[in-house]
C-alpha cells in the first residue's frame, strides 16, 4: 500500500518499475491522473510521461498523443466523465496487453 504523500515515482524507485501488476508504475500514473481531473496541468504532465512508455504488445504508447490531447480538451471543457472514460480505456488496453 502506498504511504501518505508517496508519489508513483517514489514507489517505482522503491520497488522497481514493475514488481507486479498491483505495483505497476504506469497503472499508478493512470490512477493518479484519474484522481486529479480538477488539475488539468498535472493530468497533462502525467499523460505526457505515460506517452513516453511503450506498450510492446499493443505496439503503441501507454497513452497516445491523440488520447492525451482529447483528455486535456475535455477537461478544459469541464467534461470529466468523458475524460475519465478515455483514461479508463487506456488503462484497460494496458492491462489486457499486460495479461497476454
């Protein structure tokens, strides 16, 4: 379990980037983005970082540039529901690829 105030980066450093599915850095970041939808700049930075991580099985980044742009647009427009759906889709694609 994450300690109070611990960031995904702290956990990744402490346990290694992918110790198991529950402690996966990309999953932590997606959840952090979802939990901070009111802070558009923070979400954008998180999604930018996730765009740098490659999902080899899906042959795509964890979060595509188009998905990142769309989430930011939706958040600026105040549509958190649609933004959440996109983040959930990214998470689902990542976890399915991870299980294959």
